[in-house]
């Protein structure tokens, strides 16, 4: 994948001074090769941090290290908005199952419980901040799936079925 390749090339060529195994040769807007800033004797030019299609990489012949192993830290790319939304979606769907499990655990132990007590117990058992509307939705789905039901005389009480 191109993103992984760019990260590895950046790590090998744009890292700290002791870890630059490759030399990056930039191409400026005129398509003329421009060497790294450390190689140009005239004036210092800023090295572009991104990798372009026409950039070339050469082995850094002046690279030396006394250690047997060389630690080269990978450059991590920032998470995009799309990836962040996908992550939040996955986390929220996982949390729905945790809410279901907590409600079932509580109802299995208590058999009957009123709404306020159930909401309080669920909030204390969960290790993440859950909104009361999410918990109410999960209670409704558990009622639909016949894990529990409302008591006929008092609609604010629930009875465990399964």
C-alpha cells in the first residue's frame, strides 16, 4: 500500500540524524533535482516532509552506527476524519453489547426491578460514560428480544424472563 511505503521511506530518510539510512532527493517545481539540505553547500533548503512521485532515494554512504541494531522509529500518519468516524462507529457498536450484558446481568440477579434502580445500577457497572437514552434503547431491544418484560400493573418496573 502506498501509504505504508511513504511512511517507511520517511522513517528511513527524514528521521533523526543518526538514523538516516537513505538520502532523499527532492524535485522542485522545475523538475530539477535538489539534494537534501545537509548536502547543499550554498544555502539551506527545507526538505519536504511528504514523498512525491518523482522523488529519488539513495543509500547514505556516510551513515555509520556503532551498535549492532539500529532503532528507526516509524513515522505514524495522522488519522483521517473518515478513519476517526469509522473507529467511533466500531466503539459505539461494541459498547451497545456491553450495555446489553450489564442489563441482563443485573436483571438476572434481581428478577424484578424498577426503571430508576436499573438505570442507576447499569451506570455504576459500566466503565464508560453511557447516556441514559442509549441505555433506554438497549432495554427496549431486550424487551423486543424477550429477555425481559414490563410488569402489567406498573409500567416502570421490569421482570427478567430468560
